[in-house]
C-alpha cells in the first residue's frame, strides 16, 4: 500500500494541473481511467462518460491514444468527434458545453506514459498500469471528485481496497469489463463505494445474480466506428441504454453527494 501511495504521489506531481477547470465551473468530477480497451466486447466507457455528463457531471476520461491489440476510448471519442483535450483550458471548454472530455496519458503525465510504453518492449504490463488506473488528477487538489477504479483479477480487489482505505479516497471499486471502468452491459458487477476511505454499504451495489433472461442488443463488431454508431443510437433513443450502466451512473452520483 505504501508503495502504491508513493507511486501515485509521484505520478500526480508529474501530471499537468487540471484543478482550475473544475474550480471555475464548481462542478464535481468523475474520473474514468481507461487503459485496457476493447478485445471481445465493445468499449462502452465513452457511453458511461456521456451518461454522466447528461446529469451535469464533469467527466474526464484518461488513457492511451492507441493500443496495438485493442480499441481505445480515445479512438471512439475521435470517431464521435468528442473533445480530446490538451490542457485545463480545453477541459473547461468541453465541460462548459456539457461534454465529457478525453485526455491522453502522454498529455496528462508524460513520464507515466513512457513507463506504460515499456510494455511493447518487454511484452508484459508493469506496475505503471496499476498506477494509471487509480490516478485521479483532482484528488490532491481539493476538488470534489470520484474515480472509478477497476480490476481484472480478484487479488487486485484486496490490494486496491487497502489502498483506497489507507489514502481516504472517494472511489467506486469494481471488476472491469475487459479492464475498462464501465459496467458489463450484460450483467451488472458489484460496485463497492468508498467515501473518505470508508466502504459504504448504503451506497454500494450488489452484483446481478441468477440466470440472464434477456441480453442488451450490442453491436457484434468492436471497432471504433461501429461502437460510436451504437453509442449514437443510444443517445438518439434508437437503442436502449444498458441498465447496468444506468445503475453505475446513479451509484456514482449518489456517492459524489455523500
């Protein structure tokens, strides 16, 4: 836990300042670290970001621009022509227009991005990926915010719980959808909400259990343009918002006001 805390503090110190964008608008912020992308299922992190923005929440998605093996949130934002910002001014402008914003890791914290890129040399992820997925650039600036912290392996749930408790964080901890911070559209996962480091059972959500009787109509392809078209269909009312994502939105908004 102390190592995680030190790594995150170092990454925060090397990140560009963004707090001004939030304080100028006096809005709470949801941070969605998006670092895995789509492999078999469509990446619906941008849809979650849009749904939160529709509820008046300032949303920042950060992650890599490209992944050699997956479809990133950045590519979907680009296909949707949604804001990909480079500083606090651009971030504030996007939020003023009621839009979620994406920022590349190389822009947010260049040293961290360089560490993540070591993956393509050695063929394995490294501790930088864990740091990236818990990085909230607003947490140490006194801005009301909540981050979605997701994990892919059960062991990480224990270490991340200890970290969130130790750092008195406000966060939603969940098992990610292929490592993305969005609920699985087919079956809602467990949501554990932390406020000031305390796990709040009254704000958390139990996972959906039992046999699935219906499945949402998701696109069969996972490329950026197909995913963007599906998201536009949801926005325009031509497709239903997956209920699991609606539940995640409600959970995050309640946690922000706690």
